C-alpha cells in the first residue's frame, strides 16, 4: 500500500458497524463574525451558546438558517436574492467568482454539539467526518485536534483518534468551518441553477463517533469476475484496509464471512502499520445483481472482522452484489457498456441534489422510484456525490450510477493547482473510491467531465484507483477526448442543451447530439412545470407573461431564457395566448421531445450506446432541465420518457416513417403483432397496416413503414403479444413536413431551425367526448380509471391529475401507469394511479380538446 495516500486523508472512511454513534442531533450554529470566543472556549461545557440557532447536520449553513426561519422561503420568486451575499450578477456562475466583501459567509461559521461517550479501557474512539466544505479547525473538550491546514477539501473524509481528549462527562465538539473560494476544489452548481450564497459551506456530510479496538478494518469491497457468459461461476475478490494503531507489533486474524465458509488470514502488523488485506473466492451458480430491467438486483452481505489475541478488535459489514461491469470501444469507436457480459443501452438522467444538500432518505427513495417508473436505468452524478443513502437505495433498486468529478470550475484548471491542491484532489478521490467500490450500482468512474485531467493529474488519479482495487471502467472525461495516458473516451458531450424539435435526434446522423454514440448529457432544454407548480413558485404578478422571475428559475448563463423554446412553440403549435395555453403546449413539446430523444437512441442501438438526459431533477423549483419538477409532480417530459423506454416498445421514426419494435429485455419474443392506424385531423382513416414479427432479446425489429402524408396526421401504434395481449401502444401527431435545421450554425447549445414543422392546425381539432370513470382499487392507495372516447373525434393529449380535495395542488409523488393520453374514436384505456396516501383526493381531467372537469371517485 502507498502510505502517502493514507496520510493525505488522515485516516480512512468508516463503514457501518455496531459501535458507531451518529452525531446528527443537538448541533448549534453561529457566525464567526458574531462569536468572539476561541475554539478552546467554545468546546468547553461551561460555554453558553446563547443566540445560536439549531444546526442541520448533515447540511449546509444556509440549510440550517432556512430551517430556523432566518430567511423567507428562498425557493419562492426571487427570495434567494434577498439572502445577504447573494449579490453576484444574475446569470453568472458564482463558482467562478469570489464572495463579496460584505457576504456573511466570508466569515468562518461555528458548529457546536455535546454528547456523552466516556473513554473505554482498551478501546479507541474515533471522530469521523464524511465531508466538510471546505476547510475547518476542530476542537474537542478545549483541545484542538485538527487544523485547516489538514482539513481541506469538500470530498475528503476524516477519522481522528480522540481517545486522549474524552471526558467521563459530556464531551463538547466545536468545528470552525471556512467557505470554499473560486480557487478551491469544492462544490458548485455551475449553470444548473443559482448558487447559494454560502457556497455549500458547512458539515454537508455526516459526523459520527466510532469505537474500535487497537486494530481496525475499514473500506471493505468485493469485485466480481465471471468465468463465462452463462454466469455460472464467478471469482470474487475481497479487499479491505487493516491498520495497527499501537506502538508495537501485533499478530491478528482477519476473517471474511461472505458465504457458508468464512475465509481467514493470519498476519503480523508492525507498529502503526496499515496494509491492504485481500481474499479470493470462487462461487458456482451465484445469485447475480442485475439492473432492475434485466433481473433482480440481488444483494449479498460481507462481514469483515479482525481479532487480536482471540478478541474481536473491529468489524465492518456491507452489502454487495455479484456483478461485473465492462466497457470497450465498439467497431464504430463508441463506448459500449456491458453488465454481466450483456450489452446495455445506458438511458438515464443527470442527478441534481437539493440546493442545500438536504437528503432525507424518503425523498431519495421517491425520486429513485421515479427513475424506475420512467424505465430509466442510470443516474449520472457530476461531482454531486451523495451520501450513503443514495447509493444504498440505488443498490437495492437496481439503478446504475455513473459517478465522477464535475466540470468547468477549479477542478478543470490543474495548471493553477498548488501542491496542496494536488494533494487534496488525490485524497478526495481516495476517500470517494474507498466507499463507492462497495456499491454494485456504481459501474463507472469519470476522472473529468467537460475536460479531461492534465496528464500528470490523470496519472495520479489512475494510481489512486489502482491502489483502491477499483476494477470498474474508468473514463478520462464525459466528452469526446483522447488522452495521451488512457486513450479515447469513446463518449461525446456535444449537446444540445436547449430546445431542438423532436426530429433532430433522427436527422442528426453523425454530427452532434443525434442518436449515435454515447451522449453523456443532452436534452431539449426548457421543462415548464404544471400550472400549480408555477403558482407555488412565482408571485401572482409574475405568472404571465414570462418575466425576470421566470428567467431566474431557468438555468444560468446561456440558458437563462426561453427564447428557443418559445420560437419552436409559436411556429409549431401557435403562439401562447395565456398561461394555461403556454403550459399545455409546453407539456406537448416536452412529451414529444423527450420521447423522440430516448426512442431514437433505442432504435439505433448499438450504434447508439447511451444517452443521459440533462437533467433528471432540479436543486430547487426550476423551469429548465428536468423530467419531474421540484415538488415531484411529473409532467409531459416524464411520461414521454416513460413511454419511450418501455421494456418492450413500439415506436415511429420521424426521419423515414418506419415503425420499430425495441426490446430492452434479455428475453426474445415470438409471434408479436404490430398494427398502425393513421387518421387525418377530421378522424378519417388514411392508412392502416398490421404485421407479425419476432424480436430477439435486446433486439430491434422493423415490421413496416408508414407513408408520409401531405398534412398533419394522427398515428396510433399497437403491439400485441402471441396471446393477443396489448403490450405497448403509442400515439403520434405527425407533421406534413419536418423541421429544416441550420446545421452550419450548430453549437453545444442547440441547432437552430431554418423552419419548424407546422402543426398549428391541431388547434382546430373538434372537441372530443370522453367518458371517464374512477374508483378506488383493491390495492391500498390506488385509484383505477377507465377512459373511453365515445365521440367521432380523436381525444388528443388528455391529462389526469390526482389533487387534494377542493384544490388544484397535485398529490405527489404518485405513479400513473400512463398520462397525457390520446384516444382514437371508440378507443378505451385503463389507467391506475398509485401511492395516494391521503383519502381526501379527487381526479381532474383536462387536455387539448376535452372539456376540463372534476371526476367523482367511486368507493367500490
């Protein structure tokens, strides 16, 4: 083991074990500009923290202030600008800028707590920090145990032997925290949303007190290699860090329990020696961890213990999955991932944590449930490396995690790094990989984002990864870069990030963001939420028309506008005449745009190997870059993504009119039947077709094509299985002529249009006669609905909402089986909505050409 890395992180991050006590309650917080006492004084029991506020740990300084009501709701309107220190220019990226001289967060801030944990004979007590942003001085019971020269770096974890400082009564901990600067390897939101004034200052990750014997075992991990493609035999490699914290040599026994027969090693450790201990085992017919669409995300348990003279000194327990990830360039030079020796098309979204890094486990569970419900298989973390709950839940739910460093700020300026910055960067990677390697959900690490590291930094990073037994794929960046150290990345980051018409993803064959290769971040831009979410976010005077408050709730920099989105709307569907009209058309555009993007990548596999929607979610109520809004209300983009990523799916290609069946499972299907019905806007049939087909496991089949018409048409597709059961359906509004794109003016922002598809005649669709029934289902918390189109006109883009009784506020989160549905005359559709905890709800219906109304819910 390279002991240099060990010294960089002080000690190593701990994993769960019996003698661990989280320090998440009882914290107080105050500004160093107010507090004039020293750390020695503050960390004594006689100190009185009068005037201090309760602190949220883990969390930021601003998270605590918001919880204490110091500021009005910072997520409403432009209240965020009213917080002192938030005076940087609107639209600029605060991570690039210094704090103003008057900012209250230029001062250090003090955290203080007390707990009872007397020293135990023969035991060592460790004070553990998962993450501090950015620098800190740490005091315990009147003694300084660490200084800001040692504690620096948002992504480092720390363990301090505090046994000599403990008392038999209350112990008092005081932490003086200093904010990151624009020249630190910290955290920021780049152009995703406004940056909080404190720059994520504080104890943003957990704190705990842990007790061990004189020898510790830490950072267990298990890696897998399957000996053959049938996965009937696997080699498992277990590794962990074992350290002797005494001044004399010791003989120890290390035991790894991961099956019926424990594995053991007897080793001798020199005084203060730290060593990596590893075990190898071979298992037959293992229960395999799969991404949820491919199988069961089965988890095993590993327990590692170290005994000294027959007495257990320390133990760690983790869950792990028997899972192998591989990546290589395919014959077209695109990066192809394989999970358990099977190709997989990566379909995911960019993860955005809460602006104040509040991560309640239930909220995380709800958001990851949305990921699964949209049939996505991956989330990408660009520098926002969440707490253990996020990864634990991803492990349990079978969701892949693409993790790595963030772009654009000081992380991508290694030419300006000092020797200490290099040390912090390496130690940060050491800390993060030490924990991430335990999670089967984490299948790749990115050493850079928009840019790759410089050769010297990349070599250091690769050395750390090797030392940490990291066997998963590693990318030099999330962009199309070729490194002199590691070669080509095999991925692209060409955009677009702003609005492009749905056909873009098919028309761009080999230039930019179209459906080829692996696009690590892209999407159709603006994501306007529903009416009630807008009204919850903006003051009444800003609801309509769009003003600076809307812009403030867009993204930043070049994305603090809705111009491209608005131009596409006006040309394709007609200019918005009201807020209600704008929101409805925005949902149509989001549905069609997200569906087309994911469908294009699905139809093109494996010339297309992956796509990450930018983004999955938002740090605050935003009207840009999401698939569901901050209040967990799903909109058009959510259901377009859910439709596109169905495990067995029928779809239409905008470029050539072909109907395509995409199978995203590992099971082949025979005897399927695909059908198409094309109507004009007067509901007169223009084309019908039916065809039988088979589709291979993870395969694509093309049963027939739909002829292009000279007018806007409405297309219904259905896919039935061999038992005549409907397994997939899809509905398109097809323009007479596709958009003409100005490829020569393309940028990472978007490709502008010379002309858009014109479907303004959709406004003239006759009113549809929908009959809808709703009743409480036999499943608790579920409502079953049936929609029937009893009229002679197509019911286009009908939207159902479960709202709190007597209000317009949607119940969220909830899982609709489908929504924003369109029905041909005489058509019916059964829907369910589940996750309704409150009985006092009602169902509301609205849509493009249906009369809004409220539905009674039958009880049986």
